[in-house]
């Protein structure tokens, strides 16, 4: 069932940005992540592929008129907009997918490396879903300095924030990209809602940490639960070590007692 687009008061500036950029490309690929700063749970990345033809359809403009950075919305609105994106994916008007990196991978590769891993998985999955309409292009050594070599790129690949040196696919960083680019904003919503659903399910298994509310971030309730119960296997050991070092936890708390097992 086609979702309601709502009353369109003006053209979404993120639509305008990507439409103008797409005039010089086959299309735009947007990538973003969710959960990078959490104490618990995986980091999740989203990837959305918009062909240049997407912008020639007025219905697409109306459906995406409210798409913006996921942080601009409350939970119910994010879920509503997620359904709009999922409808567009189901109708093959866009291609989109998510990828994640586990707590173990965050521990092994650090959060930056794990974020790049999640992004790579999201990009590969979205490419597969598109039947290779867009294929990620590996960068060479010169790309690390922002100088792509070889043939001119046909797709504009935008990652929210600064360029990710550990992401081995050609891309450009776009500061505050989730508030500038439609494709990045859609990727932001895919990643955020997907991860939030994971944390809600995790809350049923570990209700004492209130994951359904804090989504793994260090809320006062979450910190108090860590002090009382200690960490679960879904908590990030390196993040907790940093938390202990920064906060100087009182001696005798369960969190302090787990310190030796986390180092």
C-alpha cells in the first residue's frame, strides 16, 4: 500500500540538492551509520541508491517531501518515514540496504574500522539488490588523498561526515550530509530505524538496561544499570573501559569489579 506523502508546502531542499547533482551523473549513492557512539549493540550502516531518473517523477518528490536527517524526528515519525523508504524499495524506485558490524568486530577493529565494515556491507548489499545497477568501485592509493584515478565516475557516492579512509570504495565525505542530501538522509533513516528495532528486541532479553529507550547510549539509567548489574555480552568492552577511566567509578561497584575482565 502506498504511504501518504502529506501536504507538500515546498520542495524538500535535499531533493533539490540531489536532483541538481544527479544531472551530471547516472545517479547518487548515500551512506550513513547509526550507533557509532553507543555503549552497547552493533553499529549499523545504511546505503540508498537513487538513479538520476528517480528525480523525473513528481510522485517520488511528494513521497520524499519530509525526508531529512533521522535525528530531526521522534521515533514514531522516523518509523513512518522508514515505511515510505521501504515502499520505494519494494517498488524498485530506489535500492537500499543495511549492514552491521558486531560488538566483537568493534572490539577487534575499533569503532572507526567497524563503521567502515558496516558501510561496506551495506553498499555491497544495496548493489546486489540493484542487480549491479551500481557497483562499488575500489579506490587506489591515490584516492586516499582525494584524487580518484582512471575513468570518470558515473555515480556520485556520498558518505555522511568526513571521508572514511578505511572504507575501500570510492566515495566523498559530505559534512552534515544527512541534512543536505536526500540519498544520505534516506540512508540515515534506514540505519537508525533498523538499529533501534534491534535494540528493542535486545531489551526483551535484558530489560534492566532499558535498551528500548536509550538504544544503547549512555543514559543515566543505563549507567546506573551498569553499576548495579555489570555489562552484558552486548556491551562494548573498549567503550566501557573508557567510561571507567573517564568517570573514575566508585570502588566496589559491579562496573568497577568487571574492570579486570575488560582489560
